[in-house]
C-alpha cells in the first residue's frame, strides 16, 4: 500500500498510528498537546475520529422495557465531535511536529470535506465494514484506505474489499481488530492477521485496544505491517477512550520495542549473523591430541579428544583420522591438522 510518499507493507518499517480518538476531550489545545506527545514517541501517524453525533448515532435507543428513550452516549458524542474549524489547524500542526495525520471517516459528507482539505488517506472503523454507501464514497475519493475489521466475518470483509476495489481503489490495508474495550487475551485471535494476509494479499495490521503492548508486539512478530493503538496522558482521565489507551511513556516504549522486533525478525535466511562468526570458533569443537605423539605413530582413538575451541579438524572427521600416521612429532593439547598426518 502506498500512502503519500510512504510504502506500507511487508519489507517496510511497521507503520505506527497513535489514535487520539476522543482523548482530546473537546479541547483543541489538548489535541495539539497529544500530537506533540505522539511525535515524541517516534510514532509515524496521529489519528482522529471525524464524526458528528447526528450523522453517527441515533439520539434514541430501546430500553430494557422496549420503550425508546434518549441514548446516553449521544450527548457524549456531541461533546467530543471535532468542530469543522479544527481540521485545518490539526493538519497544519501535524506537519509542524513531523507526523502524518489520519482521520476515521463516518459519513459521506465527511469524505468530501476532508478530501477538499487535502487528506492523504482515510481510516474506516470496524463498525462500517458493512456500510456500503460509505465504502463506495471513500473509493470514489481515490485515496488510500485502512479498513478495520473488528466483529466481522471473513465474508463481510471480502464484500467490503470487493466494494472498494470495484470503486477503483487499489491502495487498501486491512486491520485485524477486536471490538472490545479492552479485550481479553482469549478474544484476540491474532492468527487472523495471517489469515487476512493470505486471503487478500494486502498490507495487514493490528488495531489493539488492550492496555498492554504484549499483543501488539506479538502481532508485529506475526507480520503486522501497521499498528494502531490509543494514546492518552492518563488512563484516569474522564472520557470513553482514556481507560484502554496507552499513556505516553508506555507508547514510547512500545514504539522502541516494535523497532527492536523489526531488527530481530531479519530476512528469514538461516545463516550466522556477522557478530556470531567468532562463536563458530569459540563454541564449536575440534580434534585435539590428549598426549604427545611421536612421528611415525599410528593414530588411535585413545590419543584424541574432541573439545573446544574449533582451531583444528572438525569432529565429523574423527573416523577418517583413526589409522593415519603422524608425519611429525605432535605435542599434547594442540589441535590436530591434516598436514600432520599421512
């Protein structure tokens, strides 16, 4: 997948997205503080959710008695939706602090608005995997798309990808996700990362809502090429996304761990690393003389030992040595060499 001037996928560095979500708490100042914090962690991208309550959520919902009543989440969504005037400032500030910026879009009009502002890509939330009108609109925009797949069957993901591709979109990435906040280990099903990669041959990542980085790091080890995780200044803050987010220092350590894992994964070719070569001598064995052997003596098993370090003939050559004749005097505790035999 190509996003702006960056290639994302196998063979490229893991693309790390810090999800602010609603953790700006309705404050542009807090949003910018979080963006600076994201830049300090070494993450590649900061992400916000571009929703308006009226286009996302019905204000009424059925209660336990079946009677429709006000949805308590609605005023929260109203309070945490990003005002239109913020978007240009957020995009400018991302450039200033040196991180990419990404928005999750939730309705078609938002796609048009953000495209007009110069957005370089879109994120689609798990809840919109089946939102065909939105998928078509995003495909029409022609910008790269990262699609989360929480709470989905493979068939639903297939249909969503097909909708995007039929709209002419080529740059698509998929995110394995568990739509729980936070999930338990048994909910994770991390092997789905491999399943998605094999099924679609697309860049595949992991959107993680756990408060630890252990599952994220496992996902990177399994080949995730994009990581998305919520960030906050404190999980004790009041707001729907704070309790399962990572605090800034934790996020920074996670980024460092991901970069270390990238180096550790290597290219899969079995060979010694450059720094291992001394161990091929130090930890391996050779054939040595147990005692002094006079010239002309026939070599027997009891004259030899196989010990470290590997400065002489290899252990696999032991059988070929037996019965040979020493061509010169051989001192004890020295490696046996072919030129000393006939």
